[in-house]
């Protein structure tokens, strides 16, 4: 994958039960299972944003910048996969709508009108996530973390 290209992505975390303080958003309670975060990488750095997420999960060496960073920095969360696709279209909200379901209200969506960009699943959602990309006509690339 060329990380300089623009695109859309999902981060799939596996986690234990926990409560996390997420900056000014407040406290969130997370059930054990999987959480899917949808994001876009349409800025000048492109998909380098995904590389930053992976590095932060591994090293936990930076202060949080985005809501999802609080998950990377918490020992109850483990980044399992990043699913990415090249696109110059703003599709993160459509991807979030397609995933839908149980979500953390207001998480990761301060710049749009979505209810959330973080979704809970009890069981491994990887095939559901790649299917959502394909339903949008995208070719998902899976990065195992």
C-alpha cells in the first residue's frame, strides 16, 4: 500500500471491558468485544494517518490528538486490523452508516452529522467491514497489526 495516497479506513480493535476518559467528550464505557472506527485520510498526508494509528497502538508514545487515540493508548484495547481503500471521495460517513448498530454516541464525528464513527460488535467483524468497503465499490486492503 502506498501510504501517500488518499483514502478511507476502518480500525478494528479487540478489547476488554473498560471505562475510558476521552478528553473533553467525557467518559465512555466499553463492553468486551470488538470496536470499529471509521476515518478518512484525504489530507495532504493521505494514508500516512493509518500508519500513525498503527505506530501509536504499538508504541503508545504520543499524546492523544483525536478521540480514537484514547483507545490506542489504553491497555484494554488492542488494534487488530486496519482496513484501507484508496479513494479521493469523502466516504467515511457512508461507511459509518453501512456499519451502524451499537455505537459510542458522538465518538469521532465532531466534523459531521453522524451519530458516531465508533461501533461495537460482540464477535469478530472483519468480514462485515471488508463487505462494507466492497458495497461502496472500494477494494479493501487488510493490514494485520
